C-alpha cells in the first residue's frame, strides 16, 4: 500500500472512531433522559398519564364562567387543587394572567409548587404583535426580523425573549412561527411570518431555535405543516390548502425542517385541511357533511409526514382545541381520539381550570379519553409513547430536576425582564429592519427647523405617546436641536378639514397607515375611512408645495395604495406604548418599538438598510390585489 493510501486509510479510521465517539455520547445523553422519563412513567396510573397530555388555560377568578373579571393573576386554592389532584402536563398563560414581572413569577412558582411532576408552562411570546407578558421586551416581530436579512438578529431577539421568559418561570415558548406568508390575503399570519420565501424563513427559524435554546427555553414551532397560504382564520373556521406533499416540500415545509434540524423541542399543529394529502373525512356537526380531517387530527400529516418523513422525534402539541376550526365541526371526544391516534402528544386548551364548573367539565373530558382507552379505541401503548416524549422533554430541559429558589428567580426576573440593556438591543434590531422603498428628491431624512415645519399624523389618539417618545428620543441624542417645528395630530376620529388646518403650514407630513388585516382594503374606497385620509393628506401636501412621507406600520401591503407619496417606509408593527418609560424598576411596561424607531429614522437618527421580505402586489382601482408585483421581495433603499 502506498504512503498516500495509508494516510487516507488512517484518516478514515480516525473519522469513523470520532463519529462513533460523538454518536455514543449523544446516545448516552438521550438514553439517560429517556431512562429517567421511563422510570417516572412506570409509576403513573392511566388517569395521570392522560392528564400529562392535557394543557389547560387559566382565565378568570369568578365562580362561574360568565364572571369574566378580574382575570386570574394568582394561583388560588381552586387552581392549585386542580393541578395537584389531576396532574396536568402543563398550563398555558395569556396576557390576562401575566400583568407584571413579580406577579407572573409568583403565579408560576405557586402552580409548580402544587404539581407533583413539574409543569410545562407555555406562552405565546412570539415578539411583535403576539406578546403576552406586559413588562417584557416585546421585540419588533418576525417580518421585521426577516427584513434585516440577518439571521443573527433573529437569534438575538430569541435569546432576549427566551431569557426574559425563563426568568419568570416560563419554560416553553410557542414560537417561532415557521409559517411562510406566501399569500398576502392571509388573515392571521402576516407579520408573524419571517418571509414569503421558504429558504429565507428557514434560516430565520433555525437561528431563532438556537437563540431560544441558548436562553434555556424549550420551543414549539408552529403551525405545522404551514398556515401561510390560508384565507380563513382558524380561530373562527376551518381553512383548506390544496397542495400536494411535493408542493408542501417546496413551500411550507423547509422552515419546519430547519427548526427540526436545529433541535426544536415541540411542534404545534395547524387546524387546516390538506385534502390532497389527507383523504380521511369526518361528518361535520355544523355543516352536516363530510369534511377532510385537518392536520391536527391527521395521522398522515402527524405520523407519516412529520415523524417519518421529516424525522421529528419530539413532542407534538395541537393548536388550541377550543378554536372554531375544531370546536364547530368535531365532537370533543372524537377530536381527542383522532388527535391522539394521529400521533399528537399534547391536547392544548381542551378546557380551563379557573372555576369549579370548568374543572368538572375538563375532568369529564379526560374521563372520556380513559373510556376510549378501556374500549380499545386508543391503545395504552399510544398513550405511553406520548407521555414518555413529554417526560423526556421535561428531563432534558431540566424542568424535572432541581428547581431554582424563589428569591433567586425573583431577583433574576427583576434584573432582566424589560431591562434597558434589552430595550437597547431591541431598538438596534428594529432600525436594522425598517425598509424604505421610495425617497424622491431626498425627502428623507426630514430635518425640522425654521425652514422645515413637520407634522406627524397618526391614526389613533392612543398612539400619541408612541410618536412623542420617538420625537423625544431624537431630541435627547442630539439628532434634532428642537421640537418647536414639529406638530402631532391624530386623524382617525378627526374630520379631514380639521387636519387640513394643521397641514397648511406644514412642509413635510409624516403620516402613519395601519392595515391590520387584508380584508380592510374594502374600506379604502370609503371616503370617510382613515385610509382615504392618508391619500387626502398626500394630495393636500402636493397642492401647496409640501411633501408627504407614508409609514406603513403593520401589514406592508397597504404601501401599494400610496404610490404618490414622496417617500415610503415600512415598519412592520404598530403595538402602542401605554406610557413612556420613566426609569427601570423591573416592572416597566413593554412597548412596540416599530413606530417610534421608524419615526426616529424619518427624523435622521439612523439610515435604512431593511429589504422587503415579501412581494407587494399592485392594487386595481377597487383596491384588490392584482397579479402585478409593485415591489418585489428584496427591494429597499440603503442609506439616504
């Protein structure tokens, strides 16, 4: 054998031994978690195993469901007794439950103290327009992160969100959204998606998973196999996507595969029909006709596609089982049977545990599942497999193990949640994604002064604080020298004639447009709508020699209606600021950074670098989408 061949052979042997070593370590680690989980499983009754698959919500303190006030922000005896008695696998929290840093930390601690097996505490803290913890750093949202073109920003945003959630005791974030927003008519995904490009979305999803894991947070990708091409909100009804598996692999599935490859702990299913893939039907209790099973209840989608083809070994959770897409069409017991047999591990929100009546209803639901097992309609082996995955996740993520002392957790939460350091990063990331599509005659940046009177016009009176915060920010850092030449006015409930009086002496109007959902395009034809007011401001400014800048603050598609503006900017989010930050005490209220960062950029604080992460279709005279692309994905000016 030649020397070259001997060296090559030795290299192969070394490589093989290295791979065996790495593989061996991985398997040992995996086996250790599974071994511990199996030990716990062996001690559990059937009822306790079923309860591990249930993740209820907590809502109100009233003794009856109609007593909807005040919200439940403390684990009272009724909630703790329900957790202790039934042994639920987890609880999901919402904004009503998470009003403050210390309050949320105590709520979670008390629920964990009541549980024999530590709970999965889940929350939808996606960032942007889907946030739950009132005092957290909210971040600018996925579509703006997509506009940065930099997956490191997605990773950093996830690290900050994850760290803050970890501090208060949340251990599962139902994020990131892996949906590809390939349909501009989508009523529910929109800004929650990173991009209309599956490849771009995949890079951001993988980076987000890494960021959450760096912060010690388990993640749940959603909404499998993709909610981006729907035109029905699954909270309200059942949507359908006519794609084949091959088409899904091209468009919807790459971000999920990227998340799985990055080690995603959980995946949430979508209540969406894919009739070209799942042919099994169910007789709708509302429509009285057969409908295709949605992905949540489809063994083809969950077991064959997600587990077998994509290789996902983790925990599968449903989207909320009380959503209209399921609740309106399926009997609750049938939906549970179908979901479990499909390969789902966690039934999310099949009930609530805030009142005695709700607890009894949920207990009856779990009893019906036990009856199905005893009747052989669900095998106990299927239940065991799901519970083993849930327990393994809890062991691997340290949820089952040594719990942090309460005073340490409270101190850590107070120091980190919504901290100035995090908000500084949030502002930096936000300005990196703001996109400028047009800047005629160097309209931007706007420099207010004796020769330039500026009027910032925003939709809602409640946004005055948001806009004023931006003006104050550029004054503080010296970008502008005075605010005397800047006026602010809301236009949503004010007649245009009144706004016109303010604009008469205005050289540049910076006007904010907010398209909350695509269906609002029907209001663009209404002469009294706020959208027509934006166009009137543009026209009036031009009539007296002034200029107009339009900031699209939510869905970017409305920018197509304002082609005549001198400058066009997209901010990808419009959460309000209830009150301006006045110091940090661990309980500072969160705020949407998008509008203030965009206004500050208009006034010269930073230069744009963001690129459109979606295509913007042109509109016809009826303000309907056309096949023409007005601004293509990747468009965006760099600098002023």
